[in-house]
C-alpha cells in the first residue's frame, strides 16, 4: 500500500489521544461545557494511545482497564477535521488548524471525536498531520479492499 509500509503487523504511526463520541457530547450539561473551557478533557473521557496499522486503527484503553478498540477502514464511512455543533470553535481553541477534532464517521452512524497529542496549555493537537495521514490510509485501504489497485 502506497505510503503505508510497515513490518507485518507493525505500526505505521502512533500518538496519544483523548476521545469522545457524539452521543457523549450530546449528553453533556452546561456545567460540563463550562468546565471544558478550562480543560477540554472534561468532554473527552477516553484516553490512551492510537496506533495506526496499514489494515486497522487501534485505540488502546478506550473502555478503561486495558480494553482496546480496533477500527477497520470498512467501518468508517468518512473522516473529517472540523468543528461541529457538539464541539465548536469556541470550546476547541478557536483555530481549526490547532484544535478541530478528527471525527471518524462510522458506517453504523456513531461518530468518534479524537484529539491527538493534545497539549492543554497551548490548546494544540497534531490533528492536521493525522487527518492527512488517516484520510490517505482510509482511501488506500478502501480502494485496495474493493480491488482498485
């Protein structure tokens, strides 16, 4: 796969993540939102390491107590890097380049929001770099699985 060569089973890249879902964001209160203005981690209860492999994305410790979640390209409908009504520019630091979440729009309708290598004091992430990498990974993997090499 172009741009995604690693040892068999080896990681292409990895980062620390904080994550949430649209359903969780919809259930937050105004108090939670106010707390998130000080520290966005209030809205992102999941923490661990995201590991990108050529065939899958692994979110370590998503459910706590060491439970990992594996996401395959076929489970993702699309990927975006933008603010939404559930996580807006105001709470995300104001600048898309630095604070907009990566959103994995899954085929089952759920959306997973990720902030990768989130730096609280600076309100910065590595999401722009990861968005480019994940969209290419998704495109290549989906095309390969459909026989479009």
